[in-house]
């Protein structure tokens, strides 16, 4: 069974693109969310194997969400995207 993933980002286009790319690689996108509250509800309902969280969620912080997830489920695998990935033409060193 492929790993089940929850994507959390406030950019709808990115959610759609990431979903397509992950599914091409054999990862099942079980759900998407655009806020911490929605994501926490999705985590409880879907029990994904991994969670990809944007660091900046509008006025919210992906780091805050990661802390909440770690408190609620210490076994949760939370993957923050590369901080520089959304900046065109720049790569993290």
C-alpha cells in the first residue's frame, strides 16, 4: 500500500501541483488543507503516514502546526518544504 500523505499549504495551485507530482511517484494524497485548524481535523480523520506542511500559512506558521502535531502525535512524520523553494531563482545552500 502506498504511503498516505496530507498536504498543508495556503496556495491552491501548489496543492494541486504537489498532489499530481506526489501521486506520480506513488504517494497517495489522502487530503489537503489550507489552515492549521483544517489540517489538524484532517490529521485526526485521515491518519496520514506523512504530512507536508508549508512553513508560511498566511497569518499562521507551519512551525506552530508541527509543534501541535508533535504534542498530539509524537510519531507523526511532518516534512516542511525547503524554505527557499518558493523563491524563484534561488536555491538553499
